[in-house]
């Protein structure tokens, strides 16, 4: 055969942001020092400011947000993230733009996402799960007080700072409840973590309880090593969510109190799910060691709390 092979159309990779990123308006300068990861339409880099403080910067190429819908989504993410200031929410420090990109300067989470840690460790111990869940629930209580529903809580959006403390990030799907009692109707979330009412009760809509559901999925995933409704195809995941079909595998022994708490959170009826303060007072939180801190070695090995 002759001729040149047909080249497959490749996904367009936007050009890298400059090595020195300048916020012209404020006269600030950031040196790009490393790459941290990428998501939907953003790439995230490690940067250093003029005082050598390390931060993260989320870079969105303007060519990726030409549609009105994508622009609205990005402004909503910035607007909501900006108002949230809490020890367990990734700190939003600044945002600006140049000709090519929109930039969001964020607190750097040195230890990556809790999903990265799960991949290395396979599962978390119960004492670790207690520690991380208390921090996650504190962040949720704060977000809900601020009338924000995160709507995409999952291990990939929970980050760990240098001291192994949880920081909730990625407000790309978050929603503000502007009037008490308002309900949201958009189907959104990540299949494994999505609450049943988002999928199957669109007439009635959904509210803060969807985050509580995700907390239950997160707790199960930490302790068992994979999400409760996981299968190969999304349709079957949704079918399992609809039927509330999941099990606690016998070979991955977890305590009865942990099973009891998970089952109570994964209640298909949102108004019967325990509120966040009720979750915190569940006996599982006192049913074994509660670590004073998590050592960095937990990135690779299960800490021993006996
Ligand atoms: P998207 O909203 O497009 O999904 P994310 O906010 O999830 O993008 O970020 C993509 C990746 O960048 C994450 O999976 C993580 O690896 C990395 N990342 C994001 N924010 C931070 C941060 N503050 N500190 C360290 N790494 C981060």
C-alpha cells in the first residue's frame, strides 16, 4: 500500500500559559513552576508569587469557553467559590485574565486529591475516614449555611494540603439557593456519586440533601475502595442507584457502626436522610481511634492507630 496514513483528528491542546503569568491590573507576577493536573476545560499549575509563596493556578483557555453557556458556567464557578472562606474549602485568592486565558489563583494542595491517595492505598482505614469525614462535613455545613450546594462532591474534588487536611475544591457545578425552599432541576453530578432524586425526581427538583448523599458515597468509597453503585456502564449505575442496590463485601470487613451510618445516609428519600449534625453525632465517630493528625506517610502506607 502506498500513500500517507490518514491522521486521526487529535483533540486540540491549548498552548501552555506563559512561564511568567502577569496580572496587569494589580501588577502581580507569578512564576509557573510545575503542572498539577487537568480537568474539564482547565489546566492547573503550581506557581510562585513574588514573595516565593507557592500557590495553584487554574488556567482556562478562552477558546474553550466561546459558547455563552460555558462562559456563564465559569462566571458562576468564580462567583460562588469567591464567597467561600473556610479552613476546609480550597482558598480562592484571586482571578484575572489576559488575551488568551482566564486565571484563578488558588490555595495549593500539596498532597493532591483523595482519589490519587485511594489509587495508591486501595482503601482508607476507619480512623482515617473518621478524621477526613469530620473535616468534609464541617465544609459542607459551612457551604450550606452560605446557601451553596456543591453538587459534585467526590474524592477527585477533595484535596489534601501539606498537613493532610481536607480542602473541598472545584465549584464548577455548585448552585446558590437564592430563596429559601428553592429547588434545582438541572441534572448534574458524577454518575457514581449522584443522588437518586437528581436522576429520578426532576419534577420536584433537588436541594442540599444531594451533598449529604455524596458524603455517604464518599464514606463507602474510602472504606471499601470503590463506590457503592459502580459498574462498567453508566446505565447500570443509574439502575442500581434507583434500586438502592449496593452491598458491603464480606472480605472487606468494616465495622457494624460504619455500615449503619452509610446505610442511613444512602436513604433514597432526601427528606429522610440524616442532616449533617446528626451524622456527626453518630456512634461510629466514637467507635475506635480518632487520629490527632494524619502523617504524610499515609500517602503510601496505612497509619497504625492500634
Ligand atoms: P476541572 O474543574 O476542570 O475538573 P479541577 O479543579 O478538578 O479541574 O482540577 C484538575 C486537577 O488539577 C485536579 O484533579 C488536581 O489534580 C489538580 N488541582 C486542582 N486544584 C488544585 C489545587 N488547589 N492544588 C493542587 N492541585 C490541584
